[in-house]
């Protein structure tokens, strides 16, 4: 069985070879705020790896007569995938790349023996690394142009040794050009590659990839491109990803709260660099609290939020903290702890229970939470805000592990209250709200987190006063 795990180093190497340096594939900090919550493997990287596996053991060159590829599921870094040769009859082949028992990439192709391969005009250099274009709707509609072909021999042999030996170099360069087209040129920065269809066309002796947008459906973010390359012609189907979810500014939140409603608080917001933690940090600071927020990866996001609060007249600071490998030295003693640390919230495949996923959630929602509570209760912490979820009540099948881990966190809060009667824990079951973790291709209007969190924070304060 042929298996593969794509690492960040693999992705960076492929980006150098292809020129597709879209941050979705090579920048963990930027990708964490994407639709997928993490970097994902280039679709064409997966395609070329599978073709390289298929070519193992061959003794003569080949070229494609026809190639149809559907990129069906994203492949995250450090996730194992496997090569599955579904069928091979005469010169027609179907290959699936499987992730967690689901087809992630499906390809069907016909090939020909290619003893005298067409060479074309392929540069032996690496393509220049250019920042991906961010195109508006009208720019996408009008987008067209040419891309030069590149295939750096040494890098190609290192990454795809069988492709370098047995596939037409022009066709390898065309595949690399297709990912650069989608990831950098059109749709560019916010793109996701969906389908590639190529058919041999002996009449086309062009030296570059020519492309043009044939159709753009803004309702679904669908972009259909026609492409022509040396002795190949076809189409690309791509989508525009929704951008990261922006939260309300500090200035817009200030009028919603009293200037001194939380003035007595030294608030520690764990996981405050985005999403619900970001909104909570801003609301607390707007109401007079001195806020220290933590981040694990998003230093620039955390710096932006702290700068925004200070510029608006609030008090805030930041500290790097990985709740799984904590260094507590930079944290100040809080009067109130707000715990928003979270991994990527993902469901299990086909609603099958995943013990590994459940334990990954528990590392954050139970073990990491317990460690910081035990640390600060010895130093006088008395008030803890632990956001839970309505998924405990709704129990959606594909988020069972998440709901179970959150419920375990609630039970831990109850146990802590018995163990430390001087402490107060508040665990509101919050609904799904508009954050990076809930953005999707479908136009779902998740509720604004501001009024929901403001009510929860006020209830938290009232519950403390009433004791």
C-alpha cells in the first residue's frame, strides 16, 4: 500500500517548484484563519505524487491523451493519505487518493507511449515567487493572459523521480503551471482548485499556457477557466474561498458597554487573538478591564488587537502561550480567567466516532484548562468563564467528539467548584456564531457574536456579585 503524509517542508518545496506559494498551502498562521483552519496540500501536489506512484516500475516514457481530476476533499498537513489504483485497462487508468476512508482526489486518464516526447519551450529555472493576486469580481470576469512554463530538473527529480524520468517534461510543466494559475493569478489569493480537465490537441504548438475566464458565478464563487497549453487544451473549475471572518472593532464596541462595568477586573483571555476570544477581550477592555490576551500562533493578530484597544483608550497586553506546552512566566495574576483556547474544530469522517479526535479536544478543553486553573487558584484566582456549546444539547453526529469534550470540561468546572468553594465557574452553552471556525462556502448567516457574548459576560458578572 502506497501512503504519504504531506509536511510543511514538502509544501514549501512544491511551492518553489511550481510557483504556487498561496499562503493556504505554506503559511500556518494565515491558513489557520482560512475556511479549513490549517494549511492544506496543493491539489496538484497530490495529483503529481499519485502519478509518480503509478509510474514506479515503468521502463518507457508516457504522455497523457486525456486527464480528468476532481479535488474532492482537502488534505491537511500531517494527515495520512494512500494511493489506490482502482482500475487499469489497456491505456485507461483510474486512481483515487484516499483520506480517512474517503476519496480526496479522483483522477481518470488515458495515456500513450511517448518515445519522441514533444519538448516545447520549458524553462529549466524555478519560477519567480510572486504574491498571489487578490481580484475583485469584475477583475475575475475579465481575467485572461499567459503563463510561461517552468520545470527545474534537479528539484523535479527530487520531488517526483518517476515523473521526471517517464512523463513528458512539457506535461509536467503544464501541471505545475495549472496550480500556479489558480493559486496565484486567477482566482488567486482566495482560490480553491476543484477540477482539472485536459485533452491532447496536436494542432496546438503554443509555448505557454493561455487562459481566460469563461464563466463566473458570484453566487457560489465558481470560476470556470479555459486553458490551452502545448498540445493540450481543457478547462479548470475553481472556487473563491470566503475571506477570514472580521470581528467588530474596539471603537464600535465601546458604546455598547459602560466605561467602568468591568473596571475591577484583571482579565486573562486565553486564546484572545481571534474569534470569540478577540470579541471578549475587546468587550472587557471597553468596559474598563485590564486585559491580557494570549496567542499561540497569531502574534500579528494579537498585536493588532492590543494596539486597537490601547489606541482606543483601553488597557491591554499580550503574551505567547501554548496551552499544551505552557510557559506561565509571562502571565500576570488575573482576577478573572476567560478560557477560549481551542484546536481546529472539525467533525469526524462519516460521523464515525474518533477516539483520537476526542482526546485532541480534551487536551485543550479539559487537560489544558485544568492546568491553568490549578496554577492560578493557588495564587488567588476566584472567577472563571468557561464557554461551552449548545452542541451538548443538540449532539450533531459528526461533532460528537467536540460536544463530549466540552461536556467533560463542564463537569470539570463542577468538580472544581466542589473542590474550591471560594471559586466561581460560569459555563454558558453558546450557539454557533460567526467566526473563522464557522465560515463556509454556503451562504449561512451565523449570528453576530457581540450581543451573545456581551449578555454572557454581563451574566457572569451578575452571578459573581450575587454570591
